[in-house]
């Protein structure tokens, strides 16, 4: 009974199952989109344009619609109802994934998934879900251990994604319901989301982190900024760095889904699963990076290490012409997922517990707003350079990543000067 009570305070089962479900869905959607685009196009160039246009529209709908609902859900979360920003988007996930299952079983047009994106969006989407997860982790951990706890949550997310991606390609190919490939795979995704929703609603309980003295940390509301660690300039710089990095990563990864489907790679479902799994392995290596480097490096240095890692890998991706080169490029990005949890941790330390949801959802919605700009830019850039240099967008992504390092470097310098000043005052 005591063990069950302890489990109720853990968000990790939700993160694990939801990401397994998401991995199954991503591979299923990617293969269904490819099959449908192949049936309506005649050349590879037409197929690439049809696929990239679908993902552009789907991504923009998924990212734009959660804007207001996610902020409303975050406000409910900060009022003590931490389960609402988790339960509502999980219900949206469940409905939208069920639509893909219907597309497969009933052979509906792939455009039906735009309706799924609408349902997913108005329920808060990933913006609400992930900000809710991070707010839950922030409330449940002390400031001293928050960066590590957030990185651990990202690690679980990555492990689930890796396992799910490896399995998804095989499940898609090996198990078909009445010759409808992907039905079993997407059906499992729907079932896992149902389990996640049930766990959040019926089992999950909220716990509060403790400070160094062992007592619960204060959750008083003094407004959005913490009176003891107020630094508006650093907050703005961290937002700028995070948004630029999200543009680089989000834009590059969105195009990568179409890039691996064309010659010379021309991946099938199995290779798609392996490729997605390679991306999730980075969650593990990034977590190890935090464990090792945090002993001798500051938070801002960790962020810069992660950004340099991604910049190098995505630059190399521009010249990939064989599958083994893809994995070499992925290997260079082994620390690429360090920046975001560290930035979230630094931002959460600037506010009181009653504002964790607001600051984190504001960051997540900033990513949403940015995606409405970068998604069409990256898509049209890819289509324009498809004939002479299809990897050009990855070079552009690398440049944006380098720009993202600048605000973080300024924060690091400001923090170092502030620490020196405080030591002098103390003396």
C-alpha cells in the first residue's frame, strides 16, 4: 500500500507511456503520408513537395491552435489544479490518434488528419502537456536538484522514444489488420494514451519539493518574478536563446522527415523506426552529459556545449548521401538535448512556485509562435533547393544554432560577474 502511495507522486509513468504512444503514432503517420503521396504523384520531386506541404500545414495547425487553450490550462495549473494541464491535452492526443486509426481502417483521405491536428490543438497540444510535466517536476523538486530532475524526465522521454521507434517500424511492417498496414501500430498508440489519461485522472497525486532544511519550499505568489532572484534581462536573454535554438532544431527535424524518404536514402518503415530511435538515443547521452559536466561546468556552459553539439551534427547532415553517414551526423549531436531542460530550470528559479506554469507555458508558446514562422520558411527553402542542394536547410539550421549561443554566453558572463560581486559583498 505504501509503495502504491509513493508511485502516485511520480509523473514518469505518464512520460514513459505517452512517448511510447507518440513514437508509434509518428512512424505510422510518416508511412501513411508517404503511401498516400506516392499514390497521387508521379515523380519523386512531386512526392517530396506533397509530403513537405502536408507536414507544413499539419505542423502549423498543431502549433497555432494551442496558443490560448494552453495558457488557460496553465493558469488552472498554477491555481493548484496541476492535473488539468496534463489530462486535457492527453485527451486531445487520444482523439487525434484515433482519427489516424480510422484513416487506415476506413481508407479515409489523409487530409482528415488536419482535423486531428485541430482537436489536438484546441486541447492544448504538446505545449500544454510538456509545460504541465515540467511544472509538475518543478513543484516536486528543490531548486538545487531541479536541473537534474528535469534532465532525468527528458531521459525517460528519450528512452521511451528510442524503444518505441525501434519497435514501431517492425510493428508497422509485420502486423497488418486485413492488409491495412499500421492499424495494429496505431491501435497500440491509442491504447497507451488511454492508459496515460486514466493514470493522470485516477492515480496521480501532487507532492512539493523541499528546500535544504527539509521543509517544503514556499509557494507564495509575489507575481511572476521571484523577489530574491529577479533578473529580467537574463530571462529575456534565455527566452531569445531558447527560441533561436527551437527554430534551428524544429525546422531541421521537420525537413528531415521528408529528406530521408528521398533518394539516395529512400528509407522504408524499418529504417524510419531506426532513424527515429537514433534521435532518442541522444536523450540518454545528453543526460550523461549533464551528470558529468555539471560537476565542473555552470548551467550556461552546459547549454553552450549542447548547442555546439547540435550545430556540428546538423551541419554534417547537409552532406549525408548514405544511411551510415546519417548515423554519423546523429552521433555528433549526442549532447543536443542538454540546452532545453537547463533553460527551463534556470527560468523556473526566477519565479515562485505559483508561477511555474505561467513562465514555462509562456516559453512553450513562444516556440509555438516561432514555428508558425520557421515551418513555412524551412519548407519553401527546402523545396527551392531540392534539385541543386537538398541539404541547404541543414546548413541554415546550423547557422541559427550558432546565433542562439550568443544570448546564453551573455547570461553566463552576467551570472559570473554577479557571483563575484556577491562574494565581495560577503567579505
